[in-house]
C-alpha cells in the first residue's frame, strides 16, 4: 500500500468512526450526558467509570485477538466484519479520552 492509499483509508476510517459515534451515542447515553452509560453502569455495578470502559473496550480487543488467533493468515470475526470491531475499538479509545478530559476539566 502506498502512502496516499494509506492516508485515504485512514481518513475514511475516521469518518466512519465519527458516523458510528453519532448514530450509536444516544442509544447508549441518552441525549444529555454523552458519557452517562459508563457512569450509570459504574454505579449499578460498584465499579468506576474507567473499569466499565475497560470491560467494553476489552470485548472488542478480545474479539480482534481471537480472530487473529483463529485465522492468522486472514483474520475475521464470525458475527460481523473485523473492520467493525476495529472501528468500535477506535471509538472506545476516543471515549476514554472524553472521560479523562471531563475529569480533568472538573478538577480545575
């Protein structure tokens, strides 16, 4: 893959990630606090919002790693395209950044 093709693919990937965040965000969090899903589940389960985030994130990483283990020459996931898991993992990393940023701003 040349550099231009890589750049185009990554730009497309990030746009797709933004689209997913827009479509799924309110399903999980509602309309007021974009991070409420983590906070609500943390309270219900006696965990921190970061621990809840880690569980959700790890689900996607685990699926990616299992696909590489099961199909080392051509990784795939049975339930959905592997690219969807990659997009979800990227989105969860962005959500962690949002959780950290919110905490940082609240400390000021």
